[in-house]
């Protein structure tokens, strides 16, 4: 749909994380004029790109909360969503490990909670645990076993956004919402966007966004979680390994990632803002020491990257998904901390119900689709398929990222898709170029050259992640 400055949107979604993009996708099935606004220069730039990536089974949330309902439902819906969107997803066991009798009592309490939540889990013996995970600390006394899964969190968010964009949703990136005027039947955002409904999915900033219409009903505390990623050859676990949860959260875990790396973390530290994403030596040591309690032979060799994500911890203990008391057309999707990724398909479904019940007309759009194709990877093709791909497009034979075997054709496609990559990081999150052992040391300059060529911009204008993050300095 073509829009101009007089366009009145039906819905403006603030925040292009997994919540905002999954909601945009769900709403794009209807004949509605929708925009998604994000201050970052790419989708999935907040908590949705930096988390543990676990599709929690749903045993952990307090029974009766919205979190418990949406987690269990989200984990079920995720199986369909990842097929429709062709997102990397892997089913694997998750174990909550107990190292003494007291911790085993916590495991038994978790089992009762799972029963209340209607989620199937079982307790298993020390011997069973060690059969599944031979590298584990032999002091383990038992565990809670659940069928769980892992997903690519930014892959899911990008795929949902691409699907929504294909269905006509407009994405305005690099657009910071700083003002909202409330009129009788519409809102005006930053003096230029008119919309009938607003969905506030601004993560750590959702309380600030609420305050723009005078809604001070909740607050959000940013809590940082730090991680370390190991090279693929260092992967030594088959399941998601949790220690027993404490008041501070689920604790440090060790898990494979969908791409075959090993992820270790997070800690939990209150910080000032969502910008505090630098890792610290204290945080990394804490994570490493706790992980060593799970796998005593773990060393720091093989760590290829450290990173941190910021949780949006709400003042209450639950997700805040409700209309504002100030305006019946302003819907909060706030305080979406873990398991917000696992819950995201159910969050979108729940938001649709709330909007329908509020009187929004939802007429199915004939031309919409729930399907989206992933970028074809030369590394996953058989010899025959690879030959066909190269015959069709010779750029598949030109490998740019040697660590991950990513071809030039994949990078070019990432740039020209809906919500195409506009920076080196955006290419990385769509193709994995730069995510391997050398962390982009070899391929980043080549990716920058391809961006420059395909976007027809000087190399000096190519950025790491948009805005002023130019990667080359101009000669004085
Ligand atoms: C350390 C950690 C571990 C986690 N592990 C898991 C897990 O294993 N499983 C699981 O299910 N969940 C997990 N989560 C939770 C999950 O990551 C979040 O629930 C989910 O990503 C929240 O998505 P969101 O879209 O609500 O927020 P975000 O992804 O943070 O998106 C909010 C967006 O709003 C934008 N924004 C903010 N202010 C403005 C503004 N003024 N104008 C325009 N845009 C704005 C931001 O740029 C951002 O892109 C974890 C989270 C963390 C931090």
C-alpha cells in the first residue's frame, strides 16, 4: 500500500523486536494499514537478538499468569511458525540439574508447577542424566527432564518481519518515537504519523513510551545478561542444561545453538539503560565459574565471542499485555522478558484477540501469505544442488565468509530482500557471514564492498549497524 504524509494507519507498532514483528505478521493477514517503527536501523536490535534462544517448554512460569498461558501455547505454535517461516529450530531435551537434596526438592517443586501448567515433564536419576550428558559434573543427583527446543531468535524476528513486509506492512527503521499526541479518534506520533491504534512493544523502553500518553502504570528495570559463545568444534552438550532457578532467575545455562556453537550464560545484573550492552570481566568470570560447576572440564579455549542482552523486567511479575487505562486504543505489550521469545507466536495471537474484541474490523486479506522462504545456503546444498545453483547464479561459487561458507549470492540476496540488509551487521544476522571462528576478520571488508556496490553508495558510507557507525574513516 502506498502511503504519504496524509496516510492514517490502522495500527502503528512501536518496536521491531520479536514481539512487534510477530504481531505485525499476525495482523498482516487482515486488510489493515500497518506500520512498524523502530529507533534502531534494523529489526531485532534489542533483546530479541541477544538471548538464550530457548523455546522453554512452559513448566517454569507461575501457574495462572499470562506468562504461563502464553509460554505453553507459544511453544506449541512455534512448531508451525518455524515451518511456515523456514527458521532454524531444533528439538532437544532440557535438564534442570540438582547437585544436592535441597536442589532436588526445587526440582520436585518445579515438577508440581509443570503439572499445574499442564506441561509434561519427568524427574530422572543421576545415571539417566549422565547417559544423556556424559561430560557433566558427576556430583549431579538427578534432574527435571522436559522436551524443549532452540530457535534462531534474530532469524525468527527477521523472518516474521519479511513475511509482514511482503503482506504490505511498512517498516520505518531509524525512527525514534519521542512524542505522541492523543486526539479523539487518532494518535499523532512525532508530528508525522497518524494512527488509530498504537501497540507499545518497545521492550526496555516500553514504560517510557507509555509515559508519552501520561500512562505511568508500570515501570521497567533493565537487567543485563552476559554470554560467551564457543566455536563449533567445542560443542560438548546435547541438551539445554540449567542449574536450579533462584530468585534472580533461571541461572547460568549451557546449550547448543541452532548453528552448532555452544552458548554459555547469562548472569543477571541491573543496569542503567538498554545501551549498557558491554560485557564485563566480572560478568564473564561469574558465567564461566557457574558453567564449570555444570561441566568441570570446561576451559576458556574456544570462546569466539562475548555478548550481552538486556531483559525488560517489569514492576509486576507478569507480561503486561493490556490496553492502557488512559486510552482504549493504546495496547501495551510490555515487560516481555523470558520466556518472551518462546511465547511470541502466542503473544501475537493474544494481541489479535484483544484487538478484535476492542472493535477493530479484521477482514482477511486474500493476497496475504503465512509463508516465507529462507535464503538458500550453498553450504547446505548437495553436490548436485550446488552445481545447479552455481549454473543459475555464478555468485554461489564465490565464497565470501570462509568460516561459515557463505557465498556472495547469499549476501546479495540478503541485501535485496524485503527489509534488506543495509549494514555489515544486518548481513551477518541474515546470512551468518562474520559469525564464524574469525568473527568477520576476513570477510567484513568484502561484505562492505558488496554493500557499497549493491546499494550504490560510496564505501565510506557503509556502516557496521546503521546511523553513524561508518566503518571507514575519511582521509583528513
Ligand atoms: C539475557 C536474556 C536471555 C533470554 N533468554 C530467553 C530464552 O531463552 N527464551 C525466551 O523465550 N526468551 C528469552 N529472553 C527473553 C526474550 O529475549 C524477550 O522476551 C524478547 O526478545 C522480547 O522481545 P520484544 O520485541 O518485546 O523486545 P525487544 O526485542 O527488546 O524489542 C524492542 C524494540 O523497541 C525498540 N524501541 C525502544 N524504544 C523505542 C522508541 N522510543 N522508538 C522506536 N523504537 C523503540 C528497540 O530498538 C527494540 O528494537 C531472554 C532475554 C534476555 C535479555
